[in-house]
C-alpha cells in the first residue's frame, strides 16, 4: 500500500460501506497463510453476530488482541485466504510493515456503526 489511491468516490459510494465496531473474542495463527497472519473471531453485536477474518497484523501479540475493540468493513464479499473464509476486513493505519488497528478511545457497544 505504498501508493495512495487518489480516485474520488461519491458520498453515496462511501455510505454503502458498513463500518462497524466489534470486539476480538479469539486470536490464533493462520498457519496456512503465505505471509504471517492471524485468524480472528470478532463479536459485532446482536445484529451482525460473530464473524471471522484473517489479518496480517502480527505486530500485535495474540494476547493483546483478545478483548480489543476494532473497526471493520462488514459488508464486503467473503474471501478465501489460505483455505480460510475471511468474512470482514479490519481497518488499520499502515506504517511500513506494521498495521495499527483503528479503535475508539472509549469502550463502546459491539455493533456500533462508524460514520
């Protein structure tokens, strides 16, 4: 992600994204992934429920991810990653090789919409 995409989208396109707050319940190694990655189970509240993803966020330990709140896009199509079905895309700021996860500065209810 060295290049920033400068293509403009409409506000209508942006509002189609379902950005939601969730809490990581479980984290483990994705041993089949080509690049180091974790498998995460995330609780997005009553409406969306628990979803899973594979994420290249190995600058965090597995322990520090548990109970951490994160922001994710929850309405993208599922994607197969190393034989694993990833259902959501966690958002983070990319700095060199590291990804710094987006999160609120206070604990909020799982399923809270981000806008």
